[in-house]
């Protein structure tokens, strides 16, 4: 089973995750949000599993540059609409491996996921 890593290629955290996977010899497909966007149903599934707060990257510059009215009173549907419109607002990377969905990159978490 091949893992899929979702992100943007110039993100430092995505680079670290890709390097970790390469060095561990783990095959993976890379889904570039900048080129391919994100399927709304995929994103909705992530939000249902992890919560929109875990999937939306509120610390990134794309989110911080939004007008205050767009950043306040968020709920799942509004957060999904923002992320579909601007995938750079999705936490990076997102890893899908079988039934596992992991937001962000921590080497010890990846080691546990792929030790199964």
C-alpha cells in the first residue's frame, strides 16, 4: 500500500516529511495542492475525522492575510470553503496511509505509523 503525502513542495515541513519517507525507503505519492488543488469531498472527510481546527492552518500567512470577517466565527463548512479556495490554508503535510490520517509531521509519529 502506497502512502499519499499532501502538501506544497516549497514548505519546509513537507520537505522534512518527504526526506524522512525517502530515507526510510517508504514509497509514497505526492499530491501538490498548488498544482492539483484538493477535492472538496476528500477535505470534508479529513474534517469529519480530525475536526476543522486540526486541518485548517491558522498560523500560516495565507490565513493571517484574510480579512478579519473571514477569520472569525468559523465552523466546519466555512473552514472547508476557505481551504478549497486556497489550499495553502490546509495544515501541511497531510499523510494518508491506509486508514491512517496524520496532520503535520513528527518523525516519531511517522515511525509508529509505518512500523505497523
